C-alpha cells in the first residue's frame, strides 16, 4: 500500500480513500473543506453553503452533508446563523484526577451549574452495582459541566449520605467534588470505568444545549476508597464533538 510521505500517524490511511479510488462526492468536498479550515484558523467563519457549492462546483446538498459531518466530528461549530472553525477538543485523561484538573491542564476554566442535589433511599440496582446497602440514604448530585462557560457535559454522582452527611449544607456546587471529599479526609483508592457512545436523551440535550442527534461519550465509574469501601457511582456524559480521552498504558 502506498502511504503519502506527509501522512500524519493519526490520520485515516490514504486519507480514507478506498483502494478502488471511488469516493462519495460529499466526502471529496468534506476533505477540501477540512483543508480550508486549516487555512482559516479557529473561530473563523466559513463561506456560506452557496459560496462553497460554487467554489467546488457541486450541489448545495452535497456541501450541506459535508459540513454536517464536520460539525458532528467537532471540526466546525454552529454560531448564530453562521458556522465557524472549532478549536481543538478537550483531551480528558482517564484517571482518578478530577474534571477540574483535566480542564485546567489545557488552559481552560472549568465550571459547573447545579441541576439537582437531593437524597433518597438507595435502590436495589445501585446497591448491587456499588456495594452500598439497599435502602440506605444516598445523595444524587447532578451538574452541567462547563469549560470557559461553554456547556460540554452532564454529570450525575451518587454517594452515601453517611460518607458526606453535610453535602447539602457546605458543598459549593461549582467546585470540585473530589477536592471536597479530600477535605473530608476521604481518599480515592481505585475505580472501575466503562466508556460507550450514546445519543443524549431529549432532557440531556436540552441541559447541555446540543441537538439530540449529536454523539456523546458516556463514562460509567464506580470508585472505592483506599480501604475498598464503596465511595461513588458516577455517570458522566461528554459532548463527542468537544472531548477526547487519553490514557497512559504500561506493560
């Protein structure tokens, strides 16, 4: 197979063109628009669909499909009635580090908006998954995740009231929950994590401010303290167009 000398290691092999050389017209336009984005730079407004259709001598629907895919991939962003070049995705490490640490490491300002903080008896499914006792009081903390005031995700945390009895009184919803736990003398030991791709529910899409068709990255985490006691169960939903995840693997 012939690899171009300038083939980037993380790019699709042969730019995604199949060996028989026949590619959909929209994909060819998409590749040309992607190259244009490199020239324009972040936050630049791209030409209108009409202008792009005339430039590449294709139908507007062909341009529309190409732009739609670039939006879903996070290369472009809708802004008002126009479309602009998006910045790089936030690369969140897969570790026990908090969301706050990961976002700040990339020069962005993390934030959170409280959706709900309530308590209820631990249901059987949650008890079976975490090792908590069925019926014991648990907190449910739900917050919209922000990066530089942009809504980028939604996080639900479940933790036993017995572990943090004053959560409803002295916890700042805009702050790091992990930092709060450390302040209570609770130290993370280990966690099990699972990642999958999903579409947001109508409620989730409304809270995050995205179309329901936008792919999301969903992380399930069950963590324990250094003594192996159940600590938290977290459901974190991240915008697929704004996030990627990194992990350091060692043999």
